[in-house]
């Protein structure tokens, strides 16, 4: 790596030289890398050629993008090699054609402002790659290209908004289908075009300076923003989907944001022009657009009214409010669905935070009022309305609490309508089946909904909806919940079983004692299938903790056994363990020790067969939360059980695997009483006890907390024994380092700590200190020399900055 960096640095110098010999040499080099990129297969040679192309760009910029385009189209069809042999399948994840294509994207950086339009086409094509990392790299490169750079905008050869003007003009030339297919990328770029500020970064060998400034109307920005808004208004009509149009509205909203204060009148006029145009466009949509989009428009309009910098903008926003107030159907929708709606008078909301106290309680009053107003004469109208409202989708159904309450009340008060919605409009009402059924279970038509549930269970459909709906009225329908688990098991549908278990836990928390049997039924079915996914569904539920408290020892043992299949203990599983640990810490500790044994066995197997797959078994997570507090109450039990499991196999990897993590979590920063327990072991002078204590010290780094215990070890072992080398490795561990000479300075501090040992009354301690100080001195000298050389190389590569030239 050092050789290629020096070679590239030399080439960079030649690029700026002017002579026929240099021109010929650079031409030969360009011809060589072109042949490699078009025909080569050696991975390292291809990577180095891509880096070389980036350096040669100033001389051959017109040839770079055509060459890289041909390269990325052809490289995927080659058999890549290393040292003359095809790259093994196991190594292709790190040295694949996709990695080379990402390097090719990086190599385009020098031509970004020389051949901007061609680069846009290059990145657009790669952004559609089936390789997620290639597509992501292309998208980030496109966003960086579109973004304003303060140094490029105003620099020595300031380009202003010219690159962005070219990009938007190119995007405007794309066919409608192409714009829709690349909508996420295009809209992401256009948001950056409409940004109200810009940044610039200046590098030297020792610092990066970040500058920030506001966008003004000069240097082409005003026409750029106008062209961008025109393109966005065109894009809005290209796709009727709610998601697409919401994204376009959100991007248009960027045009109404500004920095405060705005620097000059022309810039004020530009922002006012853009905001007024966008608000006028949104106003024209209110009467006929889909209700979720009308809600988004209200949201955007209000916040632009709230931040309105001029009366013109405020007036344009208030015109949207007037249109919204005349939209009777939207006013009902807002009360029932309105997770983005604005409630209250805008003027009052702008003046006082207290005016925002329009809670769900008030909306629930409207929901109950609407239910009371439904009768036989207007039921068809309400049926159509509910179906229309239910087309609204959200990534989080918790955004519909009022609508859920409304539909639940509908199941109780208008059960015939609820049954019709449930059975005749499955696709539309799918996300809201639970609410309808919950109301029906406790209404006068509970037998009819039971019949529907039984048909669904027999058919194996809508099982999760049945299970979750039984939270209401489930105390009389535990047989139905049990049937859901049986059907889920027959279909091998684990999610169904998990949701049924969650309902059982809730019912138990509400006093339905028999629900514990249903929970255990689901647990046993999942245990047969080595699936502990149920923990993610119930860990947060306080009813589950009530359930754990009621379990006997055998039942808690079943809970622990069911978690054994987890390859990793995430925080949900840890919460379950903590709930059990509160009543039986010994069993949880045994569970964790068994995981440590399994981890060691799996590591031994992987090492034997040379398998190092990702996602391997991890006994203990890198962080513990609730569980560590409970385990800390039994420190001796924890330390001694880990000592009993300690052996030569575990020794080398102890600091990096579960046992070390467990101790680090329970005793952060070597907290008491860990030191005392280790010293108690070391005093016995058993070599295995000392090895264990030595491994624990390596977990906690070389800081001051471990020094006293380290001294105990020095006193307990022969002079210059192998343990000295291990102890030195533990004491040499450093934390976060700062600055070029951070490592040298860290070891100088450690040297000072050892100087104190030099006057210790114990001769072994003094001998160890002298031995280690000598080692520190040698390392400090080498490290300072290395840092000095590294600084000189960075000065050459990045420059020293004006203050040092």
C-alpha cells in the first residue's frame, strides 16, 4: 500500500510538469492502465489502476468517464484473480467486481465539475444496480455532486450554481418513465439543490476546516431554483401513488425553507417567489387530491405559515387553510386519522404553545359523536367513507389510535356494518381487522365473529388478526386462542404463535389465570422449532413480568431453554433473562455459562475447518443493561463460575469473547469487588488462578484501576516468567489516542506509573518495573520516529496550509 501511495504521489507531481518527455511518459501510463481496466483480471492491479486513473485525470479528463463506463459494464463478467489464481468464493465478499465498481465511482471525483452531465448519466445507471452497496455508493456520489460546495461555488475559479443548473437541465430531459424509476435518487438530489445553505471543507495535513454560508440569489441560484420547482411540479403528476406524491411534496417544501436572516433584498424576493409558487401549487391540489395528501399539504402549509418571513408567504399559506376548511370530508378524516393534521386556529398556535393542547381525548369525543350519528339512513355513506379512510397507510399503525377506537366502537354499536366491512372488504380493511374484531368480541354479535374466526382458523387465514383481537373478550375465548396456536404450528407459522403468546400474556396480566397455559403452549411449540422469536413480542410487556413471577422453577427453566437457540442475545432477550434472573439468578448464570461453552465449541469447530462465516454464535452481547445489575448482586458466584470454566482453550480469547464481555458489563471500569475477588485467587499461587486473573486484567485495559491487582500477580510469579510478557501486554493497552504523538505520549504516562513501582519494597515488583520501563523507552523512541515520518508524508500529500507556506 505504501508503494502505490508513493507512486501515485510521484505521478501527481508529473501531471503538473510540462515537457515532451513527461507527456510521453504519462501517455504510456494512461495506455497501460486502460489495457488493465479493459482486459485485466488481477484484483489488486485493477484497484491500483483505478487509483492511477484518478491521478491522471487532469491530463486525460475527456477519456476518463468513457473508460470507466466500459470498465463497469465488463468487469462483472471477468473471473477475478489474485497471484494468478481465481479468487476463492469465500474471499469474493471482500474482493468482488462490486468492490471494483465502487472504486470506479470513487475515481470519477476529479471529473465531477469537468463533465458533469456525463457523470450524472453514469451515476444514474449505477444507482439502479442490483448490488445494494454499488447502488448506495452511486446515490451518495450523485448527492455529493448535486450539493453546493462553498469552495467550488465561490472559489478561485468559482462556478456558482453552474454544475447544478446543468444537472437539473439534464434531469428535465429524462423521459417520464425514467424520472419515476429513479424518483428516490432524483428527489434526493433536488432537495440538495433547494438547500438554503452550503458547506465547504478545506484539508491540510493536520486539520479539516468546515465553512458554512447561506445561499443567495446570485451566481445562478435564482434560475436554478425556478427550474427545480418546475421539474418537481411536472414530476408530481407522473405517478398517482400516495408515497410518490408525498415525496414530491416534501421536496417542494424544501423550496420554502430559508436561513435567518436573509442577507439581501434580491434573496428575500427569491425565497418569497419560490414559497408563493409552491403554496399556490399546493392550494390547487386541496379540493381533489387523496385525503392523505391533503393532510400532508396542511402540515406543510401550517409550518410555512409559522415560519413565514413575509406577509405574502403568510397570506398564501392562509389561503390553503381556507380551502381546507371548506373541505368537509377532510375535516372528518382529520379527526379520525389526522396524525399529521393541524388542530386549532393557526394564529393562536403560532402565538402560544398552550394552544397545541388538542389531545387525542378531544378527537375521541368526535369519534364517539360520529358513531352516535350513524343510522340506517346514512350507513351506506359511512361505509364508503370508512373504506376510503382505511386506504391510508402508515409504517406504524400506532399512528391510528383514534381510528382504532372508532372502529372498535363501530364493532360494538353497529356490528352489522362492522361484520360487512370485515368479511366483504378484506384487502382494504386488512390493517384494521383487529380493531373491528375487538369491538365485535365484546358486542352483541360475539357469536357471529366467533364463527368468522373459526372459519379463518380452519382456512389458515388472518390468524394474527384473530389472535390480537382476543385481547378484548379473550377471557371467554381461550379455546379460540389455543386453536390459533395449533393452526400456526400446523402451518409452521411462527409469527402467528408469537402473537398469540403476546395476547395470552396480556390476558394473564388482566387476571385471566388460565391464559398462562396458552402462553406455555405457544412457548413449547416454538421450542420444538428452535425459535426464540417470541421474546421480541413480549419483552416490553409488564404483563409478561407478572407471568414470569407466577411461574414455578420448571416453567422458568422452559423459558430459559427456549432462548438457547438464539445466536445472539439482543436487548429483548436480555429483558426476558432479567425477568427470570429476578427470581432465579443461579439458573440464568448457568444459562450464560452454557452459552460460553457453546461459543467455545463453535469457535474450535470453525478453526478446525477454516470456516469464518458472518453471523456466528455470540454468547454474550457487547452491552448488557438490566441483566448486569442483577448479576452484580452475586459477584462471587459470577467470578467463581467463570473461573471454573476457564481453561487453556479459553485463555487466549478470553478478553474478546463472552466471558470477558460479561465481566466488563457487570464490573465496568474494574469496579469493586472484582479486584478483591481476583486478588483472593492470586494469593493462592495456583497457576490456573493466576492465568484466569491475568486474562481478566486484559479485558479492562492498562489503566490505573488494574495496577494493584497486577502487582499481586508480579509478587506471585517467578522473575521474568512468561506471565511477565502477558502482564506487560495487559499494561500496554491504551484507550483513545489523540494527535500524531498520541501513542508515544500514552506510553510516557505508563512509564511514569511504572516509576512508582521502581521504589516498591518488593524486589520482584522493582525488577518488573525496570524491565518494563526499558521496553517502554524503546517503544517510545520508535513511535516518535514513526509519527514524524507520517507527518512528513501527510504534508506532502495534503499540503501544510497557508499559515505554514
